[in-house]
């Protein structure tokens, strides 16, 4: 595990250096196929993703050393966990460094396979085995789509090196075929609706620091692949692509947060929030494509920066939240919100860091999630510059979805924090929770501090990120630092400005003023007493609102979007038992038909399986003859 | 932007923030007075809310055994975030640096920050009422916040700026023109303001011991100076929405320079506008009845639809014109 952290620090160092210098470095490794050596290249885009992967890897490495000790029981072996974690991180780092489709696919599959074994780590539970299998199937289908997408580009570019692909000239039809394949492949890995259903199954099944890596970073590798493929390799942009990305992104954001609201398993809830946040990233990318296709390169750069900023932020706060969930699991052995409560007093540091994560993911100022949503809104607000009335009216609807998503995310994290950390413990083992070891706290603290820093000093971050659009689109945002480091002015100072440091200063100053007046004027006695609760005597912990109860109004308002099985059965002793099952509609609409189609196809094919070796040999011979005939 | 980033301008911005804090209780007192007159009562004097606040400050604080540190920090966070949000809305002059520091989206974000902690504080003691209030507040806000953003986006797009001062300036420059997008945005913003400040027909600010309450349920456990801060924050929020509606849609009278004389005129104008809005609100609350909680989503979806219509009306009809 310390080795993993070291690898992470190396990645951060390399990434930041490359981002600062903004150059391109290429190396050809003497590995791989004879006619196709592995090419490695680092430019600003891969440097950025390298740094993101590195930061989260450091935290997860520090955290994992302690956390994994708590996992040691029975047949789970730590060397397996450590080894596959190393392979997993190596795969991710190689994906962003690859400069030809061959190395890209090899590292991509390395990443997918290593993470499959990590998902299946607790394989003694049937649900985890099922989740891992589903994950493997989806990863392979997605990988196949990406491979086909690369083949289209390679066929026109005359080689598997990215350099050749950049030179390819594709017609709109073929470019769109490649785009759709890449969108499906990378979108499947990133968890876009409606291909997301594997994600909330697979991510929570892994150990918590691996969940943090998968949700925080692996999804970002898919985002990287998409940006690399569409903005760099195809080198074209059509408004149809932008619209497709924008609509898918908005749907993912909204559905992700709505499903998250109804979960009461903490890690599952966080996994659904990844769907939401990837949706927000793709809204930014969609806007960028839309503006790029209509020739507004400056606004395309703004959309790209917004998407990249959100990528960074989501990596930080989602990793932070997963590590927090892991800390609760470690010390209270509980994943279900319905049994938690009052953890803030049991684990004050984890509680504080988790609060920072909640505030960041709910896009509240002055934390980092707010800045990227602010930038996305600013991009959307420039829509009046488009010529087409249809596109002009589409973007505001996407912005409305984003606004709704943000508000619902805040509701969801009030639920999470209020139920888990505030109030009173709802079960005995949660009441006895202890603070986690310092190593785990340090990892959470590091991510929490970064969340605050990236929220309070956005101008410096955007100025660094600006190197990516400069290299990729040929133009950056010239006005960012027009008024110095205090003011974030993405388009122009007159259009929009936000000064996070001054907002924080004002908040602090006003709070100081209030406290000062209070100290002088107000009565200072504080007396502890029983809760008032409108005069109800001694409320018990069971009388608190639960996570399900908290989300009930929202479940009722958006009921038609879910598959809800709810009811109360009378029991033998005269009491009634309430049950509630919320299903994902994507299962019924997409996955079940595909599975049944595959099964019926398999049933047809099974007829040739007779068990006789001679007949099999006959089939083989016939196939060989047909193939030879086709080739000759 | 530079020309008003001077120390003097920051000083005036501070004075404006103090104005908000001082005037907000009076606005609430005025609305209560109007309501009482409409109901044939004499009513308490307009400064009664101030008297209540001062009295609360002098009382001792009682905190439940089960409350955590967040319970005691929340009133300060809620108050300061709401106050800063209010300070970014131009009150008497549109040339203050606060509007550049935090634009409309930040304003909505700061209000969301205050609400986040308000709801958490409601859940902290672990009583049934607190959780209920928090759950309902988050439902209302989840529906109201997008509607509010749609309304302000309409304004921002027509002014080509999310800076509230620029929005006011462009409204002044446009003069009295009847534009469909602005009408829709105004309607949406009024509905949102009613829902967000907890007025009838969404919530009843003067109710206690009722299963229908939202805001009061969250602050049920507060007392003393903590309660004073929570109440004061709610009053500032009401004034914020009033000033937003008054100064953005009817900006006439607001000062565009830092001359004390014109700022005094601006302050007088905004006080008159707020008094008018207060009478309207009191009249509306007298004739309307509170609705069931599950009618509220329909009410707020109407607001969202109006906001979206305003925005679409702008991008389809008015961009080229």
C-alpha cells in the first residue's frame, strides 16, 4: 500500500510539472508487438488526469494501509488485495499515458480486470459475486465498443498510433459511427444513464478505499478517454454530438440524484451520486462540443474547463465521502443509514471531514463543487450567442435540470449527514463506535483540505487548467486573471465574477462581528436540558426521522420515475409490517430485454451441442473451409 | 469593475449590509401590522420584532443533552450566510462591489448554504418534529431553487451578465418595456419568494404545534440568542426577496453613483417599494388559505414552468430583437 501512495505521488509530480510547462513529451518503449512498439505521450490533458489519479491514489494508499488490516479475516488475503490494487492503479496511469490504441486497450483491460478482482474481493457473499460478474460483462461490452471505435479511426488514419488517427479525414457518417461507439464504450464505463445499472452494484461491493478509487478515479479515466477520442483524435465536432452528450448528461445527472435519494445503503447512495456527477461533467462536455461545432471556441474552452474542474472536484469529494463511509464501516460495522445516528460525537474528525465532503458535493459556496457548477452555469448562460433557436432553447432546459440536480443533491446530503452523524444512535453497535486510527483520518483530512482549497482559490486552479484547452482547442480563456488572483472572471469581468476568497473573508468578518456583539450584549448562560419536541416526553431514538422517511415526500413527488413496491402486510400478532423496495427502471427497460435475447439466442445455439466429438470436429472443419473460401 | 473597487465603496457596502440587518425586523413588523389592520385588529407596533429580538438575546440558552456542536454553530452560519446573501443585493445603490464579489448564482448558493445548516440543525437533537421540518424544507427548496435559478437566468441573459448590479443597470437603461420573459420571471420569482420565506399558502410563519409547519419545526429546539439569530436570519431573507423583486423589476429610484444625496433618494425609494410589497403580501395572506403539503409541489412546479417559459421566451423571441 505505501508503494501505491508512492506511485500516486510520482503521478502528481509528473502531472503538475507537465501542466505547468504545457509541453508535449513522447517516448517509444521497446515493448509490445514488433511492428507496433508502445508509444507513451504526456500532454496537458493526460498530465491533468495523471495528477487527479495521483492525488486520490495517495489518499487511498495512506488510508488502505490501516483499513485493510480490519479486513483480514478468513480467506480474504491481503497480498491479493495489495497486488490487484497496484495493477489497477498502474492500468489507470498507463491508459492516460498511452499514445496508441494498442497500449490504450491493453491498459484499459488491465484496469478493468484488476478492478474486477477487487470488486470480487469479498467473494464469500453471493451478491458480491453477482455484482462482479455483471461488472466484468459490462466492462467487456464497453471495451468492445471502444475497440471498434478505434478501428474506425485506425482504418481511415492508416495506423493504430494516435498520431495517425489525428491525421484521418472522416466523413460525417463515419466520424459519427466512431463517435457513437466511443460514447457507448466510455459512457458505459463512466456510468451514464441508461448504461449505469452495473455501477451501484459493483462500486459498493469492493473494500471502501477501492470504491473511492473506482468512483473517484476510474470513472474519470473514462471521461479522459472520451475527451481524448472526441476532442483530440477525431478532431471534429458536430452539433448533433453536442446535443446527444448534453441530453445524456442531463438525464444521468437527474436520474442519478433521484435514485441516490431513495437509497439507504450509504455506499450504494454514494455510487448513485457518481452517476449524477458524471452527468454534470458530460453536461459541461456537451456544451463544449455544442459551442465548438458552432465556432465559439472561447465558450468551448469554458465548457471544457468547467467539465475538467468538476472532474477534479468529484474525484476529491467522492473519494473523501467513500473513505468516510469506510471509516463508519470500520468502526461501527454498518453500511445501512437506518441503523446509524449520532456519529458526530463518536467520530468527531471523520464527522467534520464528511461534512466538508457533503457541502462540496451539494455545490454550496465556498466549497469546490460550487465553483465547477458555477462555471457550467456560466457556460450555459452564454447560449444567446448561438444562431439556432432550437439549440438556444435546449440549453436552458439542460441548465434547469442541472439546477434541480444541485438542489436535490443538497436534500440528499442533508439526509445522509442528518441521519448518520446527527441525532441519536439507532442501534447498539453504532452507539459504541470509536474514532478510526490516525492514518485513516489523515487521508480524509488531506482530501477535505484540498476540497476547501480548490473551493476558495478557484482562480489559480482555472489558470492551471487553462493549459488544456490551449493545447486541445488552440485557445484558452484569456480573461481569467483579468483582475488578479482574487477574482474569477471566466468570460469577461463585466459578464460574471466570483471572488471566493472575499466571500470567505466577508463570512468570517460578519461572523466575528456577530460573536463580538453577542459576547457584549447577550446573556451567556447555557443550560443543558431534555429536548423540548413540543412537549412530548422523552422521545426515543426510534422516533427520529429515518432516511426512508426523510426521502418520502420526494419519493411521492417523483414516484412515476421509480419502480416502487410498497405495502403493509398484517402479521400474525396483529401488528403490521411495512416493506418498501425501490427498483431501477433501467433494469426493466434495457438490461432484462438484452439478457433474455442473449438467453434465447444461446438456447438456439445449444442445439448443435450434442456431446459427440466427431460432430464437433465436423463443425470445425466446415468453419475452416468456409473461412478459407472467404479469404481466397 | 475597477472603478468601484475602492475603500469608500466597500465602506458603503458595509453600511448597506447594516441597513439590511436593521430594516429587516421592521419590514416583518410592518407586514404584521398591515395584516392586523386587514383583520380589524390594532396589532403590535412596527418595532415589535426588534423588541422580541432584544428580549431573546437577554435570555439564557437551553440546549438539549442530545445536541452536538453543530447545533450551536448552526445559528451563526445560517445568519451570516443569509446576511451576506442579502448584502449582495443592491439596496440603495447599484454600484457597490458586493454584487461583483458574489453574483446571482452565488446568492442562490449562499441561501442554499444557510438552508443546509438550518435543516441539519433541525435533525440534530433527534426529535420527530425536527426531522419532519428538515425533510419538508428540503422538498420545498429542491423544487423552489431551480425555479429561482430559471427566473434569475432570464434576467442574467437579457442583461448579458450574472452580476446583479449590471442587471439592475440594464433594466434601468431598457426603460419601461413590457417584455414577456420578464413577466414570466417576475411571476416565478414571486411564487418562489412566497415558498422560500415560508409565507402562506406554503407555510405559516405564525403557527406552532401544527403538523403542517416547516420552518418552525426546524427551529423548535432553539432558545435565547440562538433563536434570535435564526429569527433574524428569516427576517433578512424575507427582506432580501422583497428587495430583489422591487429593485430588479422596478429599479426606478435606485442610485447609480455613490453620492450621499442620490443614495438617500434610493433608500427612500426602496423603503416605499418594500412598504407597498408588504401591503400586497399581507393582503394575499389574508385572503389565501394554507395548502396541504402535497399541493406545494404543484405550486412550485408552476413556478419552475413559469421560469422556464421566461427563459425560453427570451432565447426564442427576444435574442435577435
